[in-house]
C-alpha cells in the first residue's frame, strides 16, 4: 500500500525524521559567520577612516611617542574587534601566537592583556549582532572553573586591601580569558594541527632571536633571556610545550616537514639554555619521563631501552645546558643564590599557612604580605628584599603556585584549583574524539609537566596552562547523536555525551 501525501502515517514519519534532525543540530557548536546585523559597509569604512584620522592628528598634536603608540594600539584594537566579530574563530591562532610575545607592549598595555580584553568583547559582540551562539558545554567542562572563579571573587568580602585583591582577580581573569577561547571556539583537529605547527615555527623564530641576544649581548641581567613572554620561567614553559608538540607533529609530517621540525627542536634546546630557567630543566625531565612511560606503541622491552636511552640523553642534555649557560645551570650557580630566594619565601609562606587555613588572605595576599612574612620567619634571609625585581614591583612571588594559592585562597581554594586541573586531565584522557587522540595525549603530558613546574613558579594566569584546560573543556559539548543499530547494538541508541 502506497502512503498518500496526506496520510497520517507519512506525517508521523516526517515528524520523527524532523525530530532526529533537530537532535543532531540543536546543540551542535557552530563557527559559521551567522547572520550579520544590518548596516552599511561604506558607513563602517568611513567611520573607521574618520576615527583613524582624528586619533592620529590628536596623537601628533600631543607630540609624544608614547601617545602615538597608545593611539596606534587603540586603533588596532578597534579594527581587530570589528574583524574578529565577523570571524571569532580567528581568536584561536591569535591567542596561540600571543603567548610567545605576551609581554610585548608599552607600560601596562601588553599583547597578552590586549588579547585577554578582546576575547569577551568579541564574543559578546558576536552574540549580540549575529545568530552565532557558543557551544553548550557539559557540566564537567565548566563547573570546576566556575567554582574556582566564584571562590576567588568571594575574597573581595574579606580581603585586607581591596585594591590588592582586585589586581589579583584581574590577573586570574587574564588566564581565564584564554580558557574561553579554546573551550568555546575549539577548531577541528586538522585545523588545530595547522595552528600548532605555526606556533612551533613562531617559537623557533623567537628562539633564534633569543640565542642571538644571549651570545651577542650577554642575555642581560643574570645572563638569561626571557624571549618576549614576560619572564624566563614562562618562556621556558612555552619551549618545553613546543618540544612536546613537535614530537606529536613528527608522526604526522612529511619528510621535509620532519627536517624543519628537527631543526626547530635544536633551536629550542639552545634557547632553553639561554633562558637560564631551572624550572625549565624540571619541566624537561618531566616531559622526558612522560615520553618514556607513555609513548604509544612501545612494548615493555623497547620501553626499558627507551628509559636507559632517556637517562643517558638527560645527562647529555644537562651538560649541553651547562655549556651554554654555566652561570645558571652549574651546581655552584644553583646554590649560590639559594634558588633566587625560593627557600626563604617557601619558609615564610609555610609559616603563615595556619593563620588563614580555610579562607586564605584573598588573591594577592602573599605578594602584599611578603615583606612582613619574611621579617618574622625564623632563619629566613632578607636578601630577596634587596633584589631589583622586588624593589621594582613592591612585592615578591612565592615561586610555588600551590603555596601561593594556599595562602591566597586557603584550603578551599586549593582544593578547587586542584580539582579543576584533575578534571581537565580526566577530560583529556577521556577524549570523545573532537581532536586527535595523539594530540590529546601530548597535551596531557604538557599539562602534567606544567603542574610539576608550578612547584617552582607562581604564575596563576599561565596562558599555556589555561589554554590546555580550555581545550580539555571544549572536548565535552552537550550534544545528542542519533546512532544506527550497528553502532550501538540497539535501534535508536543515543550517544550519552552528557
């Protein structure tokens, strides 16, 4: 019997198909341009030209290069917002590229802060002016982050100095903005591979400049270079991440690309020595151990040989760094300044933990109280207080992120932060397939190494760490997929990514 056009059975089937299509598309993340708000393109161009001419004239009338540079940055930001509002996916390569040069800028206006400012502005403008909507993430993706940020915000109610807390909260949000980029705009695996390859090339180019600066100009104070990342430890963390990403890319590259990657690896190793970062040495050891223990496809015998080779390679690697920068990597150099005052700062921090065990001092509390804590800690040297960085910034970091979080956010904040990281590692480990499994493995190793390195650094807004946590979150989007009998073993099965 043939069903007629008006048959109720046909209407029922059409409704079923329609509901299945709706289930497929209802929560699917979309990066399409979306419906643009009405407006005249000529009018927009004219407005940009008028603003540009007016601001440039005002800058020259001010007869100040600082004003001219600031006006240029402001104009570039306005144009950038207009362009990114049309294609927010460009925020991903911009955020990646900004890591290597995040400290570049004038005064407090740096590349990293500009990108962090652009992220909420662009995403909000996109939502308000087009039909684009961000993907609906699962609770495992955003609940841990929301818990940490909410607790950090609550510190405003009991902070001893509101300004100190507010500055610390803004620093935290600089990192969280990078989470938004990768969690909400995570591109397909092949596109992300392309961005990461360009990221390693960019880092290698900056590595060449760093090596030249080190050997030609002596590397500045302390005989170490920072690249353009803001500090030698941050720069070293990016180098180690780049090396791990290149290991991943080697298995997905043509012979010519492999030669380029090997050359980039060599440059990055020398640049690591030029950075003089002892934390980088710890990160490298952690990554090497991770490769030996987890590299896919190795049997027990080959893994044992890889372990022996890794230990010998580690010795060679250390002596190579020692040759490049003996002032920083020799045993005498490591012990000469007591690790840049780390031991004294740790002693002062641990001594004060019990004072505000549960709630902490609120964000920025350790930095604001470092002088007082060092003075009253028995056996602690006050030499760190005479360091140029302390005098310039008016405070000292603990050089241990976990200690900083414990003092600033208390035991509650420490548990929330640790939970966020552990859930992110779990998300990467349980990768549902939005990115290549091998890339998820590589990012897992980088995040784990960064967490080990945090015992020797105290940067709460580390862009690399927050980007990987964002990728781990972006893997888990709330979506329903209608599957076939062969895929699930039962008709009408539903993929429970929820």
